[in-house]
């Protein structure tokens, strides 16, 4: 039975009212809208999302990761030293293997694992599951929404990549060119192309024409692929620990992928996860060697290396506001300052460590899913510096 369960006892006045109660500094932010909640009125900034008519109860306003966002556009930073658990989504999947938010923040997609290849779509505005179906594979290893939020692409351990209609839960197309597990997917910002990484290499696809354009790397295990925010660079990590970059040349017809660029970016063991910063100037990667490394793409140099996790890095996601990133490993979820690599927060693993993490588009909420089949949604708090700013503000 589907469940959308509030975990925090403070949330007693309905989902929206409870979530808004966590927001003491709304007057500081511009572009507010008033929500009447009985005998009290709170102000919340309007999120700048692709579809402004859609308002998810998780949204606390601020921009939803605009491409190459500037410092002046960033929201007030949150403190992640003691994140609060807002709510939990209890799906039917045996475990949560993959997670993805829709670009407008209305939906969250859950992908199951351990011989339960279920995909579930939860509507955060209506507070319920709206679609669920089983794929033809054994588990769902990766999920990603198209930029318009209308389609969802999934991959599995059987090699198939499937394209789904989000509203109907209908299979639109199945790519079958991979011959082994496809563990990572990324869609270009314009929604035209898909890159997939699997145990048999990397494929580059045309989503509009639904055809394979090029095999970028063949017969070599790849665990993570990513598009840069402008769509003109692809990054992938190999099982040997190397990072490879491919330039993408936009065109009116089929996009052209150039020859791979030589870099010295390397881990001691295989790359498990990687992500570009919103400004496109840095790349962060996690590895089986239990380290996280951040590279400057402009100067081609290593900025810092982090060794706090005791075992391999399962997932790593950069916050859309460009100020921090989260990483998942056996010990739990760690939060890091993106500029300095300083540890700024931690969520300890209670029993089953997180298999997947995803940032809500406004960057203020993190979703985590793991072996207990529950998706937890965490919210940072206003830190002491921001409280001081609030008290000094007119």
C-alpha cells in the first residue's frame, strides 16, 4: 500500500503548512507570495521553475538550477550540520536503487532493485503516488527526467534503456544496443541527446529520432556519465580510475561528438560517480578507492581530495545552487563545501546505507533512498550567520 508519511512531529497542520513552518527568514528574499494558514500568514519566495504554475510543497523558492548560475543569484545558504528529516515516502519496491526529481520539482521517481524492477512516480503536490509499473528487467539502475519533465528514461541490468511517458506510465521506446548492465544515464540540457554508461562502454543517442548516434567507448566498464550544464562536454569515469572528456558540437541536425580529450584526472580505482559544478568549471568524482576528488577544468589541476568516507563512494550530487555537494557511502551521507572541500554536515547511516541521492531543484532538500525501501527527504536549516543577517535586515 502506498504511503506518504510525515516523519517529524512538528508537521501537524498539513504538509504545506508544516514545511513552511521551517522557514523563518522569508522576508529576506525577494519575490514572495503569501500563503494563508489559518490564523497565521507566512511568506515564501516563488521558485523559478520551468512551469511556474506547478508548486510542490517542498519548494522553498529560489532558482531551480539555472544554467551557469551566478553568485548573485544564489539563495541564502543553509546549514547542513544537523539536517532535519521532513518526511518519508514508502514505496512498494523491495529497495530503492535510483532516484530522480522532475525539473519542475513536482514529481519524484523511484527505481527499485533486488529483483523488483519497479518504477514509481510520486506527485509531491498531490501527496500521492500517481503511477507505478514494472520494467522488463531485474532492477532499475538509473533514472533521469527529460528537461521538460514529460518523459523518464530508465536503465537496468539487462542492457535495455527504456523511455517512458510520465503521465501515462506508457513505454514509448526501448533501446537495445547495450549488451550488459547500463548503470548511468544523462540527458543533454536541450533534451535532444542521451548518453549512457554501462559495463560494455558508452553510447550516445538521439532521443528525438530514437536512434544510436555513436559508440563513444566500447567493451570497457563505465559506472558514471554526465553532461556539463551547457551540453557541450561529456564526462565519464572508467573502471581503471581514469576520467575521459568528449566535446559535443551543437548543430541543427544530429549533434557531433568530437574525439576524447586527454586529461590527467585519475583515481587509484574505478570511478563510481561524477558531476559537473553548475558553472561548468569543475568536475567532482567519487571512486572505489573511497576518495572524492575535485578538478579545475580550466587550469587542469586537482583542487582537493577528500578521504573521510571509509568505503567506496556510492553516489555524489552537486547542489544546484553551486555551494555544496552531498556524497553517499556505507557510513551515511556527508555534505561538503564545494569551494574548499570542508565538511559541513553528516547524516549517519542507521542500518541500510543509501543507494541513491537526489537534490530537489531548488537545492534546499535532499532525497535519499536505500535498502529499507524508504525515500527520506532532508532539509537544511538557517545557520547562525543567516540568523544574524535576518536580525539586521530592515
